[in-house]
C-alpha cells in the first residue's frame, strides 16, 4: 500500500487552489501504484473543508497547531508526519512558498526532489516526473532515488480527482522553527495570483507606458477571475510590480487563456507562458515572434483594439 503526503498551502486561513491540484495528483499516483492513502497536511491552522479536500482526493487532513508560517518549522513538521505515515512520497505546489519548502523538506528526509513538475507517472510500481528545462525547449524525466520521493508540482497542470466523499480532519502538533512570517504586505487589488489564474491579461513594452495599463485592467475586469501579467521590460521600467512578471525570471503560468498585449515574444517571456492552452496575441508588428506561438493573432494598435475587446467581452460575460 502506498502512502502519499501532500503539503497544503494556506494564506490568511484560505486554502490556495493549487493545493487541491496537488491532492488530485497524489490520488491519481496512489491509484496508479495499486492503491493506498492520501494525507493532506496544513502546516498552520485553518478551517479545513472536509468535502472539498475529500472530493479532491484526500483520505485524511492533518492540521498543525502553528499560528504563523515558518519555513523551517513547516519542513520539520512535514518531515515528521511523513516518517510517521511511512509515506512513499510528498507532493507540494511549486509556488514561491512551495519552492522554499521543497529543498528543506528533502534535506530533512535525506532524499532528493523533483522540482517544478508538469506531470507525474507510475511506471513499473515507481514514480517518475516530467519537468521542462532550457526555458521550456526540452522535457526532462526525473526519478528520485531516495527513501521518500519529494516533488513540487507546477500550478494549473494538474486537477482535483473529483471523486466525492469527505476527508477525515484531525489535528497534529507543529515543530518550531527559527524564522517565522509575522506579516505579508501585499498590494490590495482583488485579482488572483498570476501563477494560479486560469485567465491572464498581460502587457509588454508595446503598451507604451504605465498610463496605458487601464486598458488591460478593463479587459481583465471583463474576464471574471483573471489576473494581470507583465513582461520583464515592463517590470524593469517600473510600470508594474515584480509579482506580475511572467517569464523565465518571473512566474510561470499555464492558464486556459493568455492574452498578450504589446509583447514581442522574447524567448525568456515565452518560457513563462508557453504552457497556456489558448494564446491571443495583439501587436502592431506583424512579424513579432509572439505570433508564431499564438492560437489567435490580431495585428493592430493595442490602444484601439483593447477598448473594443473589453466592451465585447463585457457583453459576453454579463
């Protein structure tokens, strides 16, 4: 019987959507290995929804007693629980916090880890993972040689198991850490994290300046649940915050819809968004590289096209 532990990520008592994807990936892996259990662990206190977590694929949910997040404390808690469960693998989301935990957890378990994976496979009774390398130009297959397989999973590449039922919710103790997060000073905007959003409206240097960003905001407002993104050139110019940067040195996204406005399509940016299911490119340069990767392309001035697009989208989504 296989036991997989999934580390849940919470913010202000709210479960991040990518955690349900990790639970779903664990359930599929367990079933592919002949059956077993999936245990989800929240390293800080939060109100767990037994139905949603059970539907995602979890059999049990453990909630640690920590009030504030501590990276080293969370890693020690997860390592202890993994040993108690005799887990074969530990899954977590490849978010900023997940990346912070992944190496710490693998070290605590004296094992290696597979980072930023886009798929998981069960072959011959063992787990292997696929992850993009060289800016997405190649795919690498990884098999972890160690007592416990640790893997971080890229958001929007996996899905909930949708199996119904409820998970059993229990409490567990939390290990103490030297450092702790006492406050996150985040900009209020009401939009989701660009790395987890299913719809992204992104702008590049072709937008012309920071003052033109209201055009993108209008399109985003017409697409419920969408996030704003930006190219590195835009962030380097100070037009938008780094939290919105998409690309090799920013965040990797894989939404259902990616609207690239005034973005030429440099390889560094493509590395961060080429996993998008549908790419709509708007650029006045008909020879821009972005059109080679776009599902739909519009050649024209963003200042003229975006207001019309926002108006038509608003009619559809009303």
